[in-house]
C-alpha cells in the first residue's frame, strides 16, 4: 500500500468537526507531498465542510508507514469566526489547481495590455 492510500485509510477514522460524521476515503485527497509531510484535503460528504490538514508519517525499519502525526488536532477542524472567513478551504484548493498549470508568466497574467508579451495566435485579438 502506498503512503497516500495508507493516509486515507487512517484519516477515514477521523470525524468531521462540524457534524461528527466519519470522513469517507474517497473524500480524502492528498494534494501534495514534501518528504514526510502530506497536505491533505478532507471533504465531509454529510455537511459539505472542507478542511485542509498537514500530516506527517513515521516509517518502520522496512520502510512502511507506522504512525500518523497531526501537528495540532485543531488542524482538522474548520476555523470559526464571527463572520465569513477571508479564505475558504475551497479557495486554497482552487489556487492549488490553478498553480498546477501556471507557467510562471506573471507579467502576462497581471500586466497592462502593452506590458503583456504577444502570444502566438493572439495578434489582432
């Protein structure tokens, strides 16, 4: 079993902080991995709450995962505030998807029309 599948199987035992229902494996997504740290999206099917967690893994002598570390259990709970949060979990996930295909051309993305380099096939558009 790979590390992402192992993480999903363990996090399926956790419950949503908003409604108390268990997360389903197919609603737990590993967004990224940096060495032993995994960035995980948890979507509650019951109440539609979204959370993002940072999970660390410890490995046994044979290299297989042995334990799961969550820096702070509050990482699995949605932030509570008096009003709407400035950044939602869905905003973070949307930015993750955008950056996956972003080519790094900030001038083309944010520059004024005369600062933007002409892209092939866009002349006279």
